[in-house]
C-alpha cells in the first residue's frame, strides 16, 4: 500500500507479534478518551495510537473491541501520533469493514509473518462494482409471485453473490418498482424482532406482486452487505452493545464502524446490467434515492415502505427516523 506493514488485530495469527503503535478509527478513539488530542480530533479520520508499552495481540484486541471494555477497563495510557500516510490508513480501515472485522491494525510489528502488498488503487477497483457480471439466471416461482426470475451476479475479485428477483413481465413503457434489500440473516431467515428486515422483505415482494398484477413489474436486489455493510459478526457485536443501552448508531460507532456503510455502486451496476436506468424506488430512506441518482440513475418516485413495527424494535425504528433520516411516522 506504500505505507507500513499492518497486521489486523482481530484475525492475526502471529502470536509473537509486538508493535509500538496501533491504527484504529476515530470513533473508537473517542471511546478511548483521545478525542481531545489534536491528532485524534478529526471525525471519520484514522487515528495512530501509541502505547506506553508495545502492544501484544491481546493488548491490540482489547483496545479495539468494546466487548472487552468491561474485562479490561484500565487501558493505556495512550497518545495519538501524527499520521503521515492518511490515504493508506483510510484504505486499511475500509478493507477491514469489507472483511467484516474490527478496524484495528498493529503498525510495523515485530514478527508479523508474511505480508501481502496492497495498493490503495486496489480498493477503488473493488468498490467500483465494474467487475460485477451476470453469471446465471433462472425462473423462480416464489410464494408472493409465480411469475418471477432470479438473476445471479458475481465479481472476479469478490466471492459474494448478489441476486435480483424480477417479478412480472418487463415493460419498456413503465419503470419498475425497485427495492434494494441488504442481506439480514437474523431478520430474513431467523425472524428477528430487533429489526424490520424480514417484514420489509416480505412486504416488498407483496408490493411487487401487486404491481405485476396491475400491469407493471418489480425488481428486488438482494445485496450481500449484512449489517448495513459492517458484516454479520460486527452486527452481532453491535447487538450486544445495544443490550447494554446503546442505540444502533452509537453501537456501531463504539465498534469504530460507520452506522451506514452500504455499497450502492454494486446496486447501480446490477441495475445497469439489467438494463434499468429509470425506476421507482421502494424505500423510506432518502439517502438511497440520492445514492442511486449519484450513480446516474433516474428515480422518478420514492414509494413509501410500511415498517414492520413491533414492541421489540420500537427503539430501532425511532433511531432510524431520528438519527438516520428515514421517513417514518
């Protein structure tokens, strides 16, 4: 990457590694009480953490993981050092997010094991979505609609398969009703009541089936970006923090992760491959409309989506409305 050797604190297997510095996110630095230091005071910027003693892997993980805060309450003393390789550090934290691990790296450790060279441009290529291709498609009758086709997408540099479900007969004179649905194992599969993902998925398919019955058509994009892009394990870590009283936004920030990290380049690329440039978007989130329009798509209408409210997700929905700008009642 043109910067130092970085060893991921969560997944490293070099048990003898030692490092004088640790790269973390600014959000995690706030939790470690470093926000009043000049080098850690810029929001959303990587922070270079210097310890009084070299970090072992166990030390690095304790500094990175808020789940360990109660077990390791006395950390430090730490200071924030000047960071002269900002672009490389930002790319490293983004790669950690994509990998679904904690955004923390030991910097230039002793005994790190074999290093793999990565350039910052590699990250831009990965994020662009240009490598995404349609790999297969098939008829797939579903409970909501018998007339449906599933289309699978995959990239040469990313093994996550995304899919689109096209419901009804395509029409050139009528823009489809489109839903961007991010994968949610807990909600879509296990029926979690902590979120509204399962009911939203079911509701979207029902609305698209109704659209097809009325002479239109719909497209559901099922995107493999669990936890709004932070990954399943980190989402479950956030759940644990929510159980301690934090809302969804604060929980993500205590992990050192953004509360919104979804990749809309991928969605735009999928729509382009399906030859869709004009659409009606089924969402309560104005940011999704803006994100697709920024990719050159035309969103002619934002169609409201009924939230799947229940007593267990009331705070979750309130946080969506009050802190993330979702248009909810």
